[in-house]
């Protein structure tokens, strides 16, 4: 236990080095920055669809429709849909990158130079994926809220915006971001494991990508089920 703790404390200390921070920031950039507007517009469309169905098809009042949208989006839809997309985009990319490095001998050379694989390769990517999942989930949740407000209220949207404190609860926001963090953390760990555990054959690279996505999706829904029991 003490050896495990020392190992991971040493790995986290690697963030004091500029190359490790650079890997982390690049992971956040390619995972979160390039997909932020996509997540926002997906959330915007999702919010509009949900409130239109609730208000138009099922006869819910505007306030009730918005409360249901806030509850559904922050407790379930935003973290789940966001990390599904992140898994498809980034888990496979991480696995392919690490598998290629292992097959080409780059991992072995890093070990020969006494560079920690955990600090330099694994931790920045795992934390980058976790941070990106939180940021992108926030983008989708914001887009869904704005989409719902605009589509259900039209020019009277200012009333719904002022009433957001009745729609959103601090606990729902905290659970939303915590779920996104746990999903992203699990996906990052499994993607790194799939990439670094390949055999030394080029045919293993696509298999590593497939394993990363499939295992990530399994972990995603398993964790979501656990969150359902916890709440």
C-alpha cells in the first residue's frame, strides 16, 4: 500500500516539469477545445427537443418543462452523452497513440532513460480526459438550458433566465460535474491500459482502439448505474 502511494505521489510530482504539463494541456486542447462548440450545439438542440416534447406533446407547463429539462440534463443526459462522444473521439486516439509508441520502441526508450511512464504518458492523458469531460459536460448542459429557454419562451426568455435559480439546484450541478469526472477518469485509464498492453505487432493498433472504446463504454454505463444507486 505504501509503495503504491509513493508511486502515485511521485507520478503527480511530475506535473512540476514543463514537458508533463505540456502533454496535459495538449490533451485538454485536442479533447475539449476542438469539441466545445459541437457539444454546445448538441446540447442546444437537445434542450429544444426535450422542452418542445414536454410542453407541446405532453401538455406540461413552461415552468414544469424547464424544471424537468434541468433535472434530466444535469443528472443524466449531459454527462452521459458528452462522455459517449469523448470516448468515441479521444479514447481511441489515446489508445492508438500509446500503442504506436509501444510498438515503435518509444516506450522502451523512455524507460531506458529512467523517465516515468506513469508521469509522462499515463497521468497527463488521464487527467486531460477527465478535465475535458467536465468542461464539455458544462458546455452541453449550458447549451441545453439555453436551448430550452429560447425554444419554449421565445421573446419572453428573460423571464425563464431570471427564474433559473428555481430550475437548477446546486446539488444537481455538483452531481453532473462529479459524474463527468468519474466517467472521464475511467475512460482515460482504460484507454491508456489498452494502448500500453498491446503485443509488438502493427495489427494490434486498431484492436487497441476498439478495446479502449468498448471497455470505456462498459465502464461508462456501469458507473452510471452505480451513480443511480448512490443517489
